[in-house]
C-alpha cells in the first residue's frame, strides 16, 4: 500500500436541480491479485471509504456516519440498503459506465450511474476518483 492524494468528484442530477461536490483526502492505494484498492477517511463526516475494483466491477464500502455497500456493474443492477443519519433507504443502482484507468502514478475511476427507489429514478450520477 502506498500513501496517495485522493480527489473525489461527484455530481447528482435530480429532476429539479444538480448537486456537485469536489473533495480531497489523504489515503492509501494498493494493487493486489488483479484488483485495485483505495481507502480513505472523511474525518469531518466520520466515514471510512474502501473502493475495490476487479473485472470491471467497482465496490464502494462506506463505514461510520454513513453506511453503504454499493456495487457498480454495467452487466447487473445492484439493490442495497443505504444507511444515513436520517434512516435507511432501499436503493437500486443501474450502472451505465464503469471505467478504471491505471495512470503513471496512480488510478482514475469513472462511474456513471442511476439511483432508483421503488422503481422510480431518483437521480443520475457521476462519481470520479483520482488517487495518485
């Protein structure tokens, strides 16, 4: 594992508005058994994030103030429970694009996906992580 600087960009497009966030963290990057692992902690929110990529499937596990086990796979939708401080929500993730780029000094991950609740689209999303 090596220490890296991590930039996280996410955009949610709702029916009425867009939300965009760009944050930066210090974390770790590792390559093991054809998988890429990125870990970092958002100290302000008390959330630890573990990202694993393998065979064009990306898993994002969040632990702490927000709990989630998200899976992004263009071949299969993913249903999960998303735990927030306000309660839990059952969501379905439909992944449109899921790409991992190995850079000279790190990794770039780009995910384009849709979130549904009870079969209804809640938001279209872009999630991008650069670790180097």
